[in-house]
């Protein structure tokens, strides 16, 4: 599954209530991937950010229900649309993500995750491997191999 598919796939969103699904933006800059996730009403203490299996970013949070009302004060709810419950989302980071250098911040109910990128162009796709061995050993040629079709 590609990164884009994992971001857009509703099965990657686990929620106890459809109202708890939050929205996310992902942009790629020249040196990083930036994820912005709307988590209104939550603080950084309510949010947990982890990396699993080397490249799977897991964001989870919980919005707790309001404290039980004081029984001495009579309250009547006329409308209650803000939900409580948990939110969890997982997605695979791109191959060029520097997982050890992820940074996150929370501002105005928006979680901002910055994932620096490696320059994959600098890494060689093919690498020559030197073979070491006994330099004094005299080769017996191909005659030492036994064919399976005898």
C-alpha cells in the first residue's frame, strides 16, 4: 500500500464513533514531510505519537468526557454534539523518512509532525562488495563442483 493510499484509506482510521475521525493534511517540502492533524480541544498531553515496525507512524488521542456534574447544581443539556472517545490513525512513512529525527508540536488544536527526508540520490543503489579469502589457496577450477544431473 502506498503512502497516499494509507493516508486516504478509511480502514487506517480506528474510531469508536464516526464523529471522532479527524482530518489531516500532508505536504512534502524539499527537505521534509509535514503532517498536520486537526485535534480540536486536545492538548499535547492527550496525544500519543509512536513509530512502530520502523516506519509506521501511529497517532492516538483520547478526549475524556466532562467531569460528572455537581449533584447540587441542576444542569440541562439542550445540545451535545462534541463527542468523547479515542482516536487512532496509522500510516506508513515514505522510504526517505529519517525516522530518528521526527519532531512534533501542538498549536491551536493542530498536531504538526515534521519528518525530515534523506536524500536517496546520494545513497548508491548498487554497491560493490569485495570478496575476501585465502590468497595462497590454489583454485581447482570448476571441476570441484558436482552437477545435480548425474
